[in-house]
C-alpha cells in the first residue's frame, strides 16, 4: 500500500503552527517513513500533484487568496484539519474584526507609526493582489473541516499524536499536558 | 464638579462598598459619569481608577457619555416585541431623528434598548428618566416627544395613574398592578406587626424550626428550602450575619415582585424582620433593581412607618436586644446581579460578577460574613406561616411544593397579570384561567426555564414537575417561535452575560449565529445536532446559572419543537457555507479603489 499523502498550508497565520510541526524533532524522520508530503511550504511544492489524504491548515481566512487556497485544499484532501487557534477561531489576525476595514487599511498604509515611504498615500489596489475580506473568518465557516487541533500553536506532541492516529487509525492519545494551555 | 462629587462621596461616608450609590447619584446629577468624576471618586475612595471604571462599565444604567436630557430606555424583550415594540421604536426614531442607542446632536434625547423591565403585562413599556411609561403606541410616542421638545418635566407627562398604590403620592406611576387572582397566603388579610410580636415570644431557633417545618422553598427559582438555608447560615459562625432580600427580578416575564413591592411592602419588610430575628442579623438589605426605582421613595416611607411603629430599629416590639434595620440598595441594570453571589458583589460596589462557590453566601457572603439571600416572595410568605402555622401552609400545594405561588403571566392571553395559585395547577388549567386559546407553546420560568408544547400542558406547576420562579409566557399559534422567542432570548443572554466564563461569553454567540444560519435556510442537519450538543455543554462549564441556562431556549425548543428546526433544513449536504465573497470584499475594494475580481 502506498503511503498516506499529506499537504499543508498557511493562510492568515504566523507560521508558528508549522514551526510546531517541525518541533517534533527527530520524529520527523519517522514521519517521513510513514507519510509522503505533497503541496506544502515545508518542501516548497506549490501545486497539488495528486489527491491527498490529509490537509493541515494553519491560519484563518483574511483575504480572497486564503479562500481559494482553502477551497483548493478541500477539493484535494480527504481529511482537512484546522491546525491552531487562527485556523479554528481566526486567532490574533481576527483582532481586526471589530475595526472598520477603512481604519485597518489607513493604519497599515498611511497613518501607522512605521509608515515612512508611502508619501503619496497609496493604498495597494493592483488587480494581482488578493482582496481583503471584511473580517477574518475561521476555516470551518468556509469549508467543511473534519478535525480541530487547538493551541497557539498546538504542541508538537499534539500534532504528532494526531497525525499518528489519523495515519494508523489508532485512537488519538490526548494526555492532559498536551491540551492544557495555561 | 469637584465639590459636587466630593459631597456625594461624603454622603456615603467615603465608603468604597457604597460605590454603587455614589455612582448612581453622580449619574443622576450629571446625566452621565464624566471621566473627571471617576478620577475624583477614585482618589477620594483610595481606589484605582480602573476599579471605578470597571464598575461603571458593567452596568447598563451607568454611562461615561451623556445619555440625553431625556433618556428613553425601551424594553426589547420578547413579549414587548409581541405587543408592538418595533412600531413604537420606529416611531421614536422618526420623531426624535436619531436611531436607537444614540443621542440627538443637541444632547436632548437619547434612545436606548434595554432588557426586560418587569412590565410584561403592559408592554410596550419604557423607562424615561426613571419613570415608567406603559402601553406605548406610536401616537403616544408623538405626544411624548413633543413634550421633550417643549422641555416638560417628565413626571408631568404621566397622564393617568395606575391602580392601588401606584397613585400614591410617593409613587405616582401609570403602572397597573393587574392582580387577577388573590390567594390565601400573600393576599390574605392580616394584622401588621402581629407576626413580629409573635416571633418575639419564640427563640430564633424556634422560629427557624417553624419555617423548616413549613417546607417552604425559595421562590426565586432555585427552590432551596428557606428554613434550611437559615439554619446553615446560623451555623456558619460569623461575627455578623446579613439578610438580603433579592428584588432584582430580572428574568424576562416576571413582574410579581413589582406588585408585592407596590401593594404589600409591609408584608415583605415584616418577613425580613422575622428572618433577621431568626438569623440574629442586625442589618437587612433590600436589593432593588434600578428599573423599580420609581417605588423607592414609597418603600423608604414604609420603612419609616415601621420604625415609628417600633417594628424596625432597636428593641423591636419592646423586646430588648431585638435590633434590626433595613436599607435599600439600588442596582443599576444587570440581570446577573439577581444571581446571589453577583448580587453580593454588586452590593459591595463592584462589578456584579458571580463568585466561585463554595464558599456559599451562607458561609461567606456580604462583606465576607454569612449571608442569607431570599426572594421577595419567599420572605413575604414567611409572615403568613408564622401567623397561621406550618401545617396550614403545608396543607396547600403538593408534597414537595408547599403553599402558593405567584405567577406573572403574559403573552397571548386575555388577562395578563398576577395570579396567586396553589402549587400543582396544570398548564391547561392555567391557560383557561388566563383566557388563552390556540396556544403553540408556554415558556415556563422565563428564558432560563423551559419552552413546552401542547402535549405537555397536563403537567403541573411544581418543583417536582415544572418548577418556575413565576414567569409564564403564553405563545400563540401564529407566533414565529424561533425568531420571536428563541432568538430574542438568546440575544438577551448574550447581552447579560458578565463575560467571566469563556463558554458563556462566546459559545452563546456561536449558538446564536448557528441558529441564524438555520433560520436563513442555510443550515444542515449537523447544525441542529451541534446546537444541541454544545448547548448541553453550557450546563457543565459555566460558573453560574446564567451561563448554565443560556442555551435553554435553544435546547428545550429542539427537544419539544424539533419539526420546526427540521423544516428549515433545505439540503442533504453535510456542509453549507454562508460565506459570500462579493459581500466580503466589497468594502475593502471600494476603499482602495479597485473593481472586485470575483
Ligand atoms: C442569572 C440569575 C438571575 C437570578 N435572578 C434572580 C432574581 O432576580 N430574583 C431572585 O430572587 N432570585 C434570582 N436568582 C436566584 C438567586 O441566585 C437565589 O437563588 C435566590 O435569590 C434565593 O432566594 P430564594 O431561596 O428565596 O429563592 C437568579 C439566579 C441566576 C443564576
Ligand atoms: S495559532 Fe498561533 S502559532 Fe498558529 S498561526 Fe496562529 S498565531 Fe501562529
Ligand atoms: S456563567 Fe456567564 S454570567 Fe455566570 S459567571 Fe460565567 S460568564 Fe458570568
């Protein structure tokens, strides 16, 4: 039997969840034995080359591209997992949800304390750029998500245990330390 | 400003625990609590300003910005909406020229939504500058707004007074009592002071024994045996013991306490004095919801009459050492302050956030001393138990529910109002009594209770079957149960959650959005299952009764009206997204000046 195929993506996230995945340390060698990676920033494969078994999504949806990528993952993965707080609830990026989009753009491109070069006060509006959404959406409001791994980021052990359970079909081990956050 | 604020703080002896009263006075004098006033208060009370601010921000009737020279607080609870609240709200907006939850530019008129104000039998109703206006209509709204513009005094605008003591010169309110059925306990004739003189002949222990023997259970909702509560409190061994009467009456649909406070305040205070004696408490506090402020002067006067009769104060009824006095503590608009430990926090001048229990209030309550908190109706009933006998009391009602119950009945019925019934009455009997036909559902016990369907109308109103704090809302056949009730009540809990517990703060909103999704025809079967599963989870993970029952409107309608939900599910798909790209990018594209590429 061929190895299960995994794909991963980061949407409106900070890459911390991917870092946590790498935090499984030497178990990564074991992982490579167990699974095959397809589209993922880890191996820099940019497009799906085959149907995958598991898709791990970090980050919520803040712009139109996030939505497209997420929908593409849903199409190409049998099981989709929201990895971390941002994917599950929007996380830190969702802090902007209460603020009018106009104010967010102004702060980021015109009035913010770190804006120095934008003397012409241009707001990015090139057609090639993704369009900003009215708010940051959690992934499960856009597509069906099968599993949720909480944490910011989820601990390496939680990700490892979950992947192992998905790949082997064994029961997921969830010791208290793995899902305790404070 | 400084001098004015200083005087107010001084009036309450620079006592931090009286922060509520201090802020209430400031709000009244300045029509808001200016930031500068908050700073002055903080300095004088030797508190951090953040602490003052967090109390201010907690309560609906405190505001940092002016709320309008005329501030209209219009009830938005379900029964108000049934009776035409929306038309009244639109009329206000049109006449005033501003939308709800804002103030006109000239600062003259503010329009505000507010949670249930205890007037379900005469809705739509609003509180304007502390005065209650009932049975509002768009025409009446026009007159009222003209009055505002003419600068009339608000009390001049009350055109006719309600029945009974509502026309008393200390109340002068248009509120009606709507007493429809007088029962043998609360509304029977009695001689003022007799019960107090009787207990003065007993020991406190004997008094508690009598109350225990009567099997009276708390009327505020939870139904804890009152005698046992008193006994636990006495055994806690604090230096001082406090008695608190809970007149927060915040559960949408209940208004019985409004009537007791208006018509039977002597009875209530006598009950408090008897409890005070049994507990050996020296101080009793009546926690009165802000919405009932219009009765406060009258209540103060009744207290003075009791003092004049030597039934309150020192050596009551001539008994040496029987010292007890009562003060009234006003709330400032927060449903959760009806929860006993939230109420204590509020009485101490803090945010009304419920405490972790244990310790229970009977162990460590007000000012960390053992405290008994009883409902208005519980304490009023005590008097008649003393005057008659525990056996007399137990002979009424059912085995586990002794005595009578005051019901506040409203909604689709001919005779909304107050009914004192014996426990054990069935819902069918009740519906007949109030003149209701073609009933789709009855909301028993308010939003935190249960919503039952006609197949259950043979059930009885009692602790063993259908317990209730007294709110009964009759829902007619033609009502949209989900939109008019379940949604309204869920919004109520969202608004009133104190925010301490994550699930109570957030899951309520998630449940609401899911319900909206289903109502919009975008739900899938899994959404109903999740509503139910997550709603049940709320019972286990929240600190107080508010969060534990906040999903009840959803849960009990899924249980009893499942076809309503099923009929809204339009697809066999297992997932439907409500996301709409066009809408989601419209604003940002417009602002940066590009055409959305969809
Ligand atoms: C959110 C919430 C609101 C409550 N509101 C009231 C209220 O307005 N009046 C009341 O008597 N009890 C209310 N209760 C119940 C009180 O916590 C307490 O049980 C009651 O006042 C005790 O008095 P009793 O034993 O005489 O019923 C509320 C409870 C919760 C959880
Ligand atoms: S959940 Fe935390 S670690 Fe993961 S992307 Fe969001 S912010 Fe980063
Ligand atoms: S359950 Fe809700 S209202 Fe009660 S303490 Fe928790 S957050 Fe506050």
